[in-house]
C-alpha cells in the first residue's frame, strides 16, 4: 500500500450506514472464521474435539496432520494464508476509514498516519470530545438549571 495514495471510502458516515456496514462485516468475518482444527477435520474426514484429540479415542491434531498428504497440507496452508490476507485487508480498510474521519491534515504532502498513531489519535480525540461534552452539559446546567 502506497503511503502517498489517498483511499476514498465508498460508504457514507451516517449511523444507518454504519450499522449496515458493521452488520455486513460482522457476518463476513464470522463466515470465514473457521479454525485450523476445522480445516484439518474437513480435510482428514475425522472428528476432532476442541482440544485436538479424536472424538473416539486418544490422539492429537499433530498426528492427524501427519496423516495428511503434502498436497492437503499445502491446500490447508493456502486457505489459512488466504484468511490471514483477508483479515489484514479488512483491518487496513477499517484503519483507512478511521483515518478519514480523524481531524488531522489530509493532503498529498502529508504522510499517512501509522496504525498505532491513528489509534492513539482516535483515543485522544474521543477523550477530548467526551471532556468537551461534559463541560458543555455542566455549562448548560448552570445556565438553565
């Protein structure tokens, strides 16, 4: 990802759109969140318990992995890598969306904030807004209360 390129979000920032966006992303993330054990189970055809042992007896997920062929292991690795790439892509899109709404200079000559800088700025901005809101409530209470 080029740090000089600017990303334009295709979604609006209204609360309704935010709810739809979160609902859609939650559904997509849950639909691809199978564990490595689930993939091993599908590929090996054997049932595994949560701790990795066979449902019917003693054994471990490592023994089952050894029973998989090289091609099956490569397929498993590709699926795991694909999920990780998608997870990172979704994370980067979310970070770009956060950067878009943060109050800092947006321009071609301004470097894109790092992930940690974006999160810290967002945290401090939320704290400042909370403090301002409390102060405004206090002032309104003094005037009208």
